[in-house]
C-alpha cells in the first residue's frame, strides 16, 4: 500500500499527542527521568509541603496534642502555554528534498513522509528549548521560569559560583555538598545536577589534571579513563543538566524537583497544513501547542550553586 499524500488538508489527530510527547519528553533531563514528571496538568498542580514541630515528647499517661503540630504550605506548578508557528515554502524543496516524489507538474503535492520529517525537526527544537527552560529559563517570550530562576527568587544562591576549572572543580563541588542539610545526604535519589562545563572539568580532573588526583589519573589511565559512563562525587550521583548555564549546579533530590505538562490535555495539537488549496500559495504551515513548567517542593533541601 502506497504512503498517503497530504494535500490541502491538515495532518492532525491521534498521532498529534505522540509527536508532542516526543518533543517534550526527548529533552535530555526528562528523557533520563532526572526529575519527577507530572503529566496531564489541566491548569495548575498544587503540592502540599508539610513540616512537623515538637513531634516527639517525653512519655506520660495523658494524650496531649497541643505540644505538637503540622504546618502545611503549598507549592503551585502552573505550566505555561507555548506554541510553534512555522511556515515553509515548498518551492525551496525542489533541489534538496525528495524532488522526484514531487513530480514534474507545477502543482506540487506535499511529499510523502515530509510531514513526519518536518514534525520531527520541529520536535527536536522544542525539546532543546524545553531543556533550556527547565534549568535556566526566565518567564517571557517562549520560556517559563526554570529551577535556577525559581530558586534564586526564593533565597538566592546557597553557594556563590566561581569559574570552574579542572584545577578547582573538586573543591567547588565539595562546597556544594558541605552546604547540604544532613537530612538529605545519603538519600537514594539525591543528585548533583551540573552544567556541561563543570562535568567536563570534573572528568578532566579525574584524568590527572587535579593536584589531588595525580598525573596518572583514575586507575592510572590518564585522560582515557572516562568512556561516557555515570559520574558520581562522594557517593552522590552526578547528572549533566545540559540546560544549565556554565558554572552552575543544583544539589537536590529527584523527588523534590517537578516538571509539569498538559501532555494529554485537549489544548495540545500538532498540525502540518498544506496551504495550496486554501490560498493558492506553495506554503506549508506547522503548528504546535503545548504546556510546560517546573516547580520544586522544599527549598531548604536544595543547594543552589549560582
């Protein structure tokens, strides 16, 4: 059976959500499950944060609840509505995209599978934009507040950032861990989220470029010691958050960082529209609509290096 040809109709329907899912969940942080994902948020998601006080007291024969208490606060995750509006001229495709499939007529049809190609490329760009917004985004055109912006607004940096190099990266990472509350140290999902340049500096340091390691590096392998596997620091897993700006890091539990989206919300849509029979042009329009946002739970259990 031949592949379908899309003419003057839109490509939308049951596959729209799947393409959108690929666009959002292919952001490296989400793809790796490095934060907690909350899908299907229609409007807002409220997270209750509880703090007990005087929970344990000396035993006696009475029941007295007046000395103990539970204080509940609320963190709200409100995904931002975002969209993609792209227009492409089919004329530009003659020389470089399936020209044979377009035929020799002056009335070109959208090439079979071209809609898939366009959506996949747009999805990749959406994923890149989402990854950046998750960590360093600031509310505004095409963005939502990322973790760095939210944490900075709520208490600022816990450890002042420096210019991280292979010579000082171990000391700088040590400052971050030293600033962490003892209650989160040793937690299974505790993660040190670092920028690309910090990860590179750490890999190089362990290859023998740090005074504390020695010139031969880990296992005396020098710069060949690292083969792309997992990294850790003092027993804490390291995750390279590609969306973090240089010289920035966040220490937190995965269960304390949240990404929310209305992935299956009926406001989401992906369309490829051939405009030929609509306005007589040779244009193809691509439309995506989706929602995304982040939030954290307990600020006191997070260390921001910024």
